[in-house]
């Protein structure tokens, strides 16, 4: 039995998230079906990040086990011929039989995009959240400074979560505005709670519109209460950019 790791990109518009659901089409379901047909054996992928309905990805990671002897690096090319145009496997490689995408130390990067102009642009409607209020980017950046580092992010976690440990570390958080009036919030961290990035985006929007002062983010964190933070920004603005596994880099550096 071999274990194959995939890096998967997708447009989440037409899917009810990553994880299999009996009455809805998901990324996991479509991947399983395509791989099962290709390799002629039942395949069940395990994803690193269970993205929500409407969320996009450029580099989600998944693994599956197979007895098929097809060259690992050819699987991505072959399975893409069976996938719809809005899902593409970017790479495939063989890994150790015990390698698990959710049990390894992982650093994830997300981007949240806001179209900040009076009138929405049709070609951006699926991948940005349209905010017609003038946003103060500098105040949003000041608010973001309070989110950096290790904190209890309970205020930035959906009340539906069953996670008991809500402490996470945000390594980097930047905001940039391009010439097309798209503000990109880029955040990298040790892991993210359910809806955490979208709630951070909603809270930064509060700061940008003047509903809160930037320094109030510190009070929101201290409250450890979901009701203290901003709204959960819509899913369509969120993209999982990628993830890397620092332990693999350390192991590779130590090899002769």
C-alpha cells in the first residue's frame, strides 16, 4: 500500500465545502470519484483543511492510500482529465505510509479579498466581498497589529466549534490595496479556528469603516467572547493560499 500526497486547487463557488456531505456536492466527493475511476479501487482522500462552502483554495493538501503502481507524479496529470474545470490537482507525490496532513505541524496562509469601490465589478463577484463604504486602510493595518502573535482567539471563533483549545499564533498579517481597488488581507499562522479568518476580516472591516478604534481589537481578544468581534465576512472572499510543513524542511536540511 502506498500513500500519495496531493496539492489541490479549486474554485469553491459551486461546492458545499471540502468535507463529504450526503445531500450536497463537495470537493472531497468529486476527488474520491475521479481517483476511484482512475485507479480502479475505492479511494478516500483525507484533507488538511476542511474549507467551508464557497471558500476557494490554491494549495489545500490531501492524502490517500492506493495499491495501484502508477507513478506518483503522473497521478495529478491523469486525474485532472477526469475532474471538472474548477478543480485541479497541482502536484502528486509519494510520502511515508504514516504521513497525515492534520497530524503534522503545519503553517497555513489565507487571503481575504475585499473589493472597495462604489459599484461592484462583475468579474470579481465570485472571489471578493464588495464593500462600498470607504475603508481606511491605515486604520485596518493598525488594528491588524494587535492580532499578531500568540493569543486566545476565542472571540474570533464561531460559536459552533467544539474545539477546547482556542490559542493560536498569527505569524504575519498584511493588508495591501491594488490599482483595481481590491484590498487583500494576507494572514499566516500556526492554525486557524472555525471561521477565524473570516471573523478577523469582519473585525478589520469594522476598523476600516470607523465602527471601532484599532486599539479596541485588544479588548475584543481579551473578552474571549464571539459577540465582541465583528461579523463573519462572506465565504467567497476567502482563499486558502497554501500550507507548508516546517518539520519536513528541518528533516531535509539534516540529510547528508
